[in-house]
């Protein structure tokens, strides 16, 4: 047995993804977003989260997947990278599971239409389930982080 990693499971379409729990601050329902001009289309705007302005992006748009209307199960996962908080809109956020680090393999070139550079790996959970683990450093690359930091000010 390798090291256990606690992962929050969320969905985009039929695919299940995971983010390490320690990178997630909170999971929020969809709320009012203020659009910000001159940002990439997948950046949906900013939200006020308990007095903090948080930029929000749609992960479907980020990955080049077809964007869909938000539903009652859509969520905004608030993550912290360095000193920056960022919200990511997902179709649903289901549960928290333990993943054995030994079950994680390198990602194939494309999984569910998502390029490998956005992925940390694919974890086998049980017999049937595959969980795609995100590489948050690539999901939010340095240039975009600088742009998002400017939105927070």
C-alpha cells in the first residue's frame, strides 16, 4: 500500500475528476458572478466569498469541452494556490474518497477530451472506477494566475 491521498470527487459530464482535499477551501452553490471584461471566455467573472473577491472559471470551458447550463447540482469548488483563491465551476461535487498513491498511473494523451497537460494522473478506485486527477498548476498556468491576481485587486 502506498500513501493515502484524500481527494474530492467532482464530475464534468460523465467523467469523474479529483482534487486533493488540502487544496480545496470550500465548495459553494452557483451564485451571482460579476463578469470581467478582457478575460478569456472560460473565466466567468468574480464572486464575493465572505468579503473576498474570488475569480471563477468554468472547467468545461477551460478544458475545451462543451459548456452546459448550470443545474441545481452545479458547484463552485474554491481552491487555494499560493495566496490566490480561485473558483472552478463543475457539474457536481460528489464525495471525498481515499486514493492509494500506488493506484495512480500517468495520464494518457487525452482523457475525456481533456489534454494530458491538465492531468496529474489517473487513479484506479475499486474494480470499475477511474478517477482523473487534475494538475492544478497547469489548469491555472502562470500567465492566467497573474491575470486572476489582478482581478482580485
